[in-house]
């Protein structure tokens, strides 16, 4: 039953809009979803140009351009109504060690989610206060090491709490825990 509900959730997600830009921010590729979300991707919104330029600048200065450093994410309001998340990635380096030749931008509409019901989870699954604290941080997408740091616990203690929560909730993954809290 739970697996079917998770599959339905995944099926309900739309594909992201995909843009591929050259070094001058000229669009080389735009899929149908990018046209739907951006209305006219040929008129590149300034926030996308700025995001791509910042990513290239970080690369030129020799900085890591991964998710942990530099800015590769942004938000874009479309017509003051829809909110889209933007994620940019350098791609297409012709040889190892050389600069990337293109930037890929993923555009996804941000949808409102229902809040997580921690109170119900506590009573329904018999979770402790500490387990609820851990689950709340798992729901924020934090890794065990970061959760441990925030709660002043070891990474291994956090792993044990997550395992206990999964056992109590009969969940097979961290994602399933979050799904079951809705």
C-alpha cells in the first residue's frame, strides 16, 4: 500500500524545464516544459543570466562550483504568480581540467506542500521527543552528520535514531518517513 502511494507521488511530479546555454548565455536547447514555465525562454530572465554568470565566475576563479559552495540555485517569480526554483550546473568541458563550455539550468515550479504532522506521528508510531527532533531535521534534507552537529549528538547516535524511527514506522527509507508524516 505505502509503495503504491509513493509511486503515485512520483508520477504526479512534472519533469523540469531544461535549458542549455553557451558561454554568452545564448540558448542552445530548451525543452517543452521550459517553454511552459518561462512562457518565452528566448527572452532569458535576468536572474537566470546572473546565476549562469556567477557559476562561470566561480569556476574561472578556481572555486568549487558544487552544491556546497558558490551560488547555483535561485528563485524566479513568473508574472508575480508562479514561483520556480532554478538550479544551474556547468557541463561540457572538452578536456579534463579545462573550463566548462555550457551551463544547464533546471527550472521547476515550486508547489505548496502540506505541513508535516509531527504530533500525529508521535502518537501513532510511538516516537520519542528526540526521534521527532531527528525526523524534523531529516525532513529538512540534512545528512546525519549535520543533524548530529545541531543536536550535539554523534553521527552514529543519529543513525540509530533514524533506524529506530524507520522500524517504528515500518518505513524503508528517509523519504518514506517524510511521506508518512503528511
